[in-house]
């Protein structure tokens, strides 16, 4: 469909979905804050025509709404879903194909017509340098300028076919720290990424790993880079399918080059590491400075009228929230195929994605037992499978329930008739309520106390190291949840604890003193509270934490609860309860569960931006007619 990024942007402009910013903008903080403020307002895609210090234009918020996403991929989205559904369940697909033979034809045609195509040459590009690119610095403490929408292409060996190419999105630091200007850049890939296997193989064979970083090109190329594809299915094929146009490429000195990209950075990474970061990340905090692979830049290529696309991350929701939404829509059929026994999965964006996952499984190991006798058994098998699957393996808190149990209505009230409602992992209050009504705190909490966690999560013991907890619930209700602020009048909070707030049925947030304070007196107060079983989940947050956010979520209590609780706690270190004991190596307690969601010494700083930068961003948007 689209041959270039510029063609896509002109199409958006024609449809009234893009605004041009004619004023000169500073890529140091200002341009990123304009992007954030524009997203907060539900604004259009933006094209910056004058970027300070660079001859190249820049674009942002391209994927920042359902409307734009559906518009850009209107010719390829449905055929992509059909093809994914075929791969997920070919037997069922062929059964339905006899009723709808056109779908079979579409799936086959989509696959064949999406194969990468050799086209173009180095003559289509000019040479430039890293310093010529817009030097995007998104947050005040960032270690330098970053590329935030790169398509990083690697292959397992130098003679591997194009279909073995892996394309991922890992931030690229192009200035600052110890990098030699224009000769080196940092490549931050997280654990459990396909590029790691390619890098490891290159190290074992004693050779550098050739890396191609594409920027821009048709929008489908960018989206393909964030898509969690199976190892044997190339992102290049997916890009061609979604964009309804085959991925064009050519080879140059052993490097793969995207013919349609706006920029291509070609280089090598070796075993040597250099400090990368800090960087304001998508969880809402900085990720620190750590040693990561350093890419030796061999050549930087650009089109004559290249456009530099970028995104900005921070506390959710941001533009990457839309990426997650559409990834889920495309891959939904793959979940039951890849994880038998999983009927729904929701990595909660407001909680930072990986910190919290809600899952729906089945509890059919003993179909002959009554609901009163049902307990998590098959759910634990399913939970272990989830924690070993792809990016779901980075989950920190996994709440899993059985689909056989009674569902909830949209307002979170229990439904007596099973056919009236089903459990929905996307209805966070209802799902929490269902779990909390059934969970046995002496049986249903299962910890992994020393394991791998997300590279961007600093709640654990060290980089990539922390804990996980599975909270499984199956069977009959054992408690009634309450949602009445007047209940709090009978809770005598000890000194230092205040502002108890009902978040949703059964869940409280309470402001507490500094982290070094213990919960002894609080536990004593809770033990004597008549409603302690009715509020089985209590998150302790820092004083004023709910007002600390610099975005639109400051007054959204559910969003605050999710973000504060799950981005500021490590299960093994920060979960407490009444009458805690360990029996047969199993930790157990009585309700309520207490989660210490206060800032700890090892945590990274929360993202904030100077008020004058925000004011300038709003003024530029107003002058451009966006507000």
C-alpha cells in the first residue's frame, strides 16, 4: 500500500489526521513534551518541519489513536488476522474454509504476496552521520539522544536467508556516555529477545554480529518490529502482509538494507560492552546506566527527503499503549493454540504491562467435584506454562482464575447465573473482585523468590533479578467484598498512616510513612477491624504519591492503584499479611494481604518534566492550531 513514510503521512494529512508544526522545535526535551501533550489531548499525528540542529523533518503520534491505526492498515489488517488465525488453528480454519472458501484463498494469497522482494540499491541513498539525525532527548536525566522507533534487523549467521531475519525494537543511544561520536551507539536489548540468540551465536563463532537499524519506511515496518512473532516466522513477512506491500530489500557489504526505509544504520556488535542510559522508560521511571552491547557504526544512510519518526514513552498510557492493544487483537487466536488451557490474558498497561498479568484458565482436573470443593490445581499448571511463554515470562504478579466459576457484570457485581456473564480479563475491577472473593491466603499464593524479571523493573534485588507471585483462585466464594467508604471510620490507623481510600470492591490504598517503618502496629489495627475480610487487599503508598504524577492520570484512582502497586513492589520483598507463617516452605497468611508499594532505595527516579517545557509545548501546539 504505502511505499514510504512520507506517503503515509500525506495520506493522514489528506484525511485530517495530521498537523504540521512550522515553528522550529528543540529536540532536547521540547519535541518529546509536545508529543506527550498532544497525545494527552487526543491530538493528531504531527510533522515537525524544522528541527533545531538537524536538516531532517520528524514525525510523531503516527499510531496514537484507533482511528489512525485502522486508517493506516485498512488494506492489510483483516488479511493479517485471517493469516494469524490460520496459523493458530489450521484444522479449525480448514473446517470453516468449506463454508467460507474466500477466507482460505485470502490466507494463501496473503502469505505468498507478502514474501520479501529484492529491490533497490545503495544508489537510492545518501550518506550522513548519527549527529545529522534529530538528537531526541525525551527526559531531563536521559544519558544522551535516542532513537525510539528503530527496526533492528539481525540474522543468525552471515549466510542466513532473508527469511531468517529477526526484526525487533530496542532503543538505540546515539550520543552521550563513552560512545565515540558518530562511530558508536548503544544497543539496549532486553533479556529473552531473539537478537540475544543471534549475538550469542556470533560470540561462540568468534565473529562480530552484523546489525542493520532501519528508521521509518512504511508504517507496517515499524509495527512489525514490536510484534512478538514466533521464532520461525519472519517479521519481514508480517510487515508485507500488514502493509499490503512486500518488504523491499537489498544486500550491501553483507548487510541487509530496507529499500523503503528513511534511514539505515549499518554496524557490528562484539562481546565488548559500554555504559548505556539512563533513559526515561515506559513503566514511568528511568532505567539506569548499565553495560550493554556497543555497535560500531560502519555507515549511516538516508533518503533525500527522509523523515525521522519517533515515539515517547513514560507512565502509561502513551502511544505504545495502542501498539499493545492492536498486538493483542492480532495475536488473540494464538493464545489458546500456543498455551492450551489459557482462555484469556491481559498484560495490564496501566500497571506497566509486565508487572501485572490477569489470566483466565480452566479447573477441570477433577470435573466431578462441586464448586465448593474446587481448588486451584490445573490453574497452577497453566500459570507455570504462562510464566515460561515468550514475553509473558516477564510477568511479576500473575492473577489467574477458573472460567468454570461465576462471572461478574460490568459494574463488578456478582452474577448468579453463569450464562449471564463470563469472566473478562479486560475488566480489571471485576476480575480482581472475582479473585479476591475466592483466594485462600493460606494456600493460593505461590512465589518464585529468585528469578528473572523485566530489565526495566528495578523493584527486585538487582538488574534482571527479582521475584514473581501467582495468585490463583478457583471454587466457591469464601468472603463478601465491600465498597463502602464509611467502613473506614471504624479503622483506627496507627500514627504515620492516613488517607485510606477504597479503590474498588475489596481493595484499599493507604498512605504510609517512609519505607523504613514496619507494619507491626498497622497489622494490629487491621487484626481488630471488623471489615478486614471484606477488604482483603491493601496497598501502602507514599504520602502524596497519588498527586505526584505529571499526567492525566493524577485523579484516576484505579490507574493510580495499578501503577503505584505493581511498579513499586517486589512480591517476595513487599507482600505481607496477618499472622504470616511458613509451612513446608510455603508462605501463608490471613486476610488482608498488605503490599508495600512505597519507593525503596533501589528504585529509579520517577519521570518528571520542568513546567516551563510543558508550557512551551502547549504554546507551540496552540499556535499550530492543535489545541
